[in-house]
């Protein structure tokens, strides 16, 4: 084992310990958070703390110097990592949901020592604040700041969350952010420590909790919190800080919690004030990489003061929705802002890989067999298109019915697939077809065994021509047949 001096990347999982002074550490083999693999271990010579992580649980194993297991602690909280730990006061205590136990850093002879505590949320989340349970009035830092990161290497300070000569009264300390931040990691970075009851300087905590939100913004004016956008109160407002000109970039993003099919968004403005002139609506699966929603970019937009609803030609499949503004408008005092009262994402039950203008995916579930959805046109049959049916929750499905556009543009090669999260898809047994012949009637695809799924997808890999010779995927209706089989 060797002393770690910086964060290390092990099989794409970041080790979080930095600048240790007395604690030795070694990485264990890691595949991913989903594989229950050993994640990290601390060792100080007399004991070792090892982590195992799954999406729903963190398990800590404490070993003595001979390698014997002395404790196994399971926690529903995300894993906690620290800059150092004092033997007998290990990091697992931050996640054991007991305010009577506490973690402690190594001791320092003076208060000007650097120590930190971080949590790994497993994926990006919108974080609205953190709550820290101190060890009574002891060992709480005087000078510190709250930071966030996507990769545990580059850290950014949370605005207005840097503290000097902080006084801890011994109760739970809650730190609410003016604007939620989007991050996988959040930490408290202390540069001036507090005393314990023996007169040495430490960073000590009983519990660390990250508070998650479903809304975030590029910035927020103090007192005009972004959480107002989802409080169902149109008389409260979120606002960015003021800008001296209209040419400024600001955004708001909404976390749907899971992958969902979204057909539109509704924005409630602050009357006719401070609604952006130039903006676009975007989607993302991870809040890092964003894609523009087709035909949802606006220039010199005029807001009439009523609720503004933006309906997508093709419902999108996403976990995050964002409004990205690049030209702002004035408030009643003449400064430039982005201001809103409410933000709402409208979930639909269908989505498609693409949609031809005026042939929206919403037609697939309008109970009208005379209306059609269409993908965009292709020059040849070897192209991929898909449609997704969102059942709203996991259900037992015994089959689907597809109503084609007569004999036109029904795929030749396709598979029917199922998923609980719209990320990992499984082919339904005996439901993959090659050179399928469409006779124009409604098609019932009955599954050999009912499947449990939230989403059903028809994934086409070879298309068919319409009456003008271009290649499309076109349908009039899609319906699922639910089974009485209990999940």
C-alpha cells in the first residue's frame, strides 16, 4: 500500500481521498456501481474499512490488522468519503443513521488544518442543500465551504455557501442553496477546524445528508429561490440576478426522477416581464450532455403574460428537461432577468425516435385510427426508427396491438422490447420479425409469457415505403394488452 496524494481513476470510478497525512489507502477492483463490487478501502495499519456499493445500498466492512471482520454496516445512504479518519471513528458512522456515533478526522495541533467530507450520489442529481449533524458543539469547522463536482476531481463552490468563523450551536445545521446545483458529488471542505473536548483540532460529524430537488437553475437571486418554480403557487417567483444587457445566458432544468416520455412543457411567466426572447428547450439523460428538442428553438419570442405551453412534434424520452436562454428581457425596473412563476413538464404515454412535422407521436394514442404518426423520411429501407409506449408504472403485459397506415410504411424487420427504465431494453421472446408482411389490418402480437415492464418499444431496423416511394415507419395506433397476472 502507498500513501495516496491525489484522486485516482480506477475502472472509471473515482477514488475520492486527497492529500492524506496519516491514513493509508488502497483501491480495490471496481467494475461499476451496479455490480456490488468493492469500491474503496481505508487502512491506517491497525484497521481497514472496505466499501461495497449497489444502487440502493452501501455496505461497509471493518477489519482488524489480521484481516478479521469486526463489523459489517449496511446503509441506505450513499457512500461517504473523508480526507482522513481517526481509528475507531471511521467514515461509515456518517451513514449509519445514528446521531450518537460520529466520524472524526485526524487530530491537528492548530486550527488551520484542511479536512473534508464528501458523498457520492452515484449519478447526477439536483441538490438543494445539505444537512450536517455535528458532534454536539465539538469538532465542527469554523471556516469551510460547500462544493460540488461531476467527477470528484474538479470542484466548484456552491454560491453563497462559504463560511468564516461559523458558530455551531450543536443542533442539526441545515444549509439551503439559493439555486440547486447539478452534481454527482457534494462535499464540505474545511480550512479552519474546531476543538474537541481534549483541546485538539478536528473535523467531526455524526451525520451528513444531501437534500435532493427536482429543479435547478444557472443562478438565483437571493430570496427568489428556484424551488418556487415547483411550489404550485403562481404568486411566488424565481429570478436570476440582474444583467446589464439582454445578451446573457441563463437556464432552468427539471429532473423528472426517471426516464419519462414528455410531450410538452408549460411555463408560467411573471406577467409580461423577464421572459426570455431567445431560448431553446433541451433534454438530457444525465444532465451533462444536452440535445435540442426539434423545432423548439425560439428567436425574439413574444410573451403575452399567460401560461406558455410548448408542445413537441415528437414526444421526447428524457430524465431532464431544460430551458436554455441566450437573450433576456426586462423587468419593470429596466434590468434584464430570466424570471418565472412555475415550470411543469407534461408526461405523455408515447414517444418516437423522430416525427414528421404535422404527424406527431401523440396520434398513436388518440383513439383515432384515421390519424397517423410518421417518422421522418429515409432514402432507403436500412434505417432505425422506434416508438415507445409508456404504461406509467410497471405492469404485466401480455401483448400489443398495432394499427398500421393501411399497407404503407410498416417495418419489415423489427423487435418488440420491454424495459422498466427506458435505458436497458430486453427483446421479448419470439417477438423479433424479419421481412414481415403487412396486410393492412390491425396486428395483434401476443406474447408467449406476459412481461413485467413500464415501457414497451417497437424497434424497427428495416423500413417500408409509403405511396410515394420514400421509407418511413408509420402507425395509426399502439395499444398494450394487460395481463391479470400479479407482479
